[in-house]
C-alpha cells in the first residue's frame, strides 16, 4: 500500500476524497493517510483535522506482553501512532511538528483499534468510547499478561490552565501489581511519617483527582494504602525520584508494571498541558 497521499492516483484526487469525508458523520476529516491502516512502522499520520465540534484524545500503551509489543493505534480508521513501545503515548510520539499532547476528534461515539506492529492483521483490542465537545480523554491499553485479553482504561482529563506559580498534577495507577496505594509528592528525601498523602487508596486502573503544587523538584512515592505513618518510609513500593515540574503545566504521573508484568515497577510522566 502507498502511504504517501501526494503520490496517490487511484479513484480521484486526495482533495476529492477529503471533501467526501467531510460529509460522513462517522468519519474524521484528515489531511493525510486516509487508507493507511497497514502502513509501515516508519509512517504515521499527520494531525487529525475534524470539521465540527471536537474533543481531544491520546493513547498510552501499557500492554504487559512483550510478544504483542510494539503496537499501532488506529483512531477512526486513521493511523494515530505506529510502533508504539511500552509506556509510549501518541500523538506526542508523532514526528515533528505533530507532537501535541492530544489530538482533536469529532464528538460522539468513536473507536480506537490496537494492532500488533509486527503483524497488522492481528487486532489486539477494539476500544469504543464517547467524546464530548471540548473534552479531553486518555485511553490506556492495559492487560495482556501471559496472553490474556488486552483491555482498556479511559480517563477524563480536566485540563484547565495552571497558574505560572503552580503545576497541576494527577496520579494514574495502571499497575496491577502495585495494588491500592497512598501517593506522596514531596521534596526528595522528605520524611513520609509526617507527610500528607496527595492521593489516598488509589486503586489499580484508576486515576486521582488533580491537585496543585508549587513548581519544584519532587519525588513521587507510592506506599500500600493504609500503611501506618511510622511505617511509610520503609514501605515504599515505587518511587519516581527527583523530577522537575515547572509552573503553568499539567502532568499525569503513571505507575505501571514492567513490560513483562510484575516487579520491578516503574513510573513515567505524561504531559497534559
């Protein structure tokens, strides 16, 4: 399949195809790669260009099965990201300049398909979701350990502007191994016995509410939920150490298993705004 629309000559011009799609309620208007679901891993779509009310979406790969990684994400029949390794998100992974944190998509009932990059005839998951006007959502592809089904977790992201004097943070627990956790965002080396958790009893496959911190370098530590104050320092399950958070931004800190599942656990940061 030819993945470069400027080289297409079949059944009319690219422009005419886009004009047709503008009148299809169930499709997204795109500038590139209309029929590229089987394109090679070096190719990725340009930004989606919906003509009408839109929300925004991003996809994060946390599938714990090395045999099925990396993956391609196809959003409304349009390649959204290709060759996405474990913990990688899209559209941020698209080639410059299409490196936004989210991409726009028409409102309503939508579909994202996850395929195995090495064999795009293999569909790993079909994820249905709805998107409202001006709404932001993150779709996490999860599961897959030991050949199990790939499932999904979808969060609604409240991306209100942060002041220059604050960073808006949220914690997402995508680690089945971690279990429910109390989460502390503190200065590096701070005593957890006297600290107040920023998220409490955060269950697996859930996300906390957003909270604000002053811009600084922080450590994010996860402790089993309900651990007595005096035992917290010795009970840390996962640490994201010495991470700088700048003012005027929004970030999601994600806890995850290792790629093959289980420990050692890992944490990574998504840019919300």
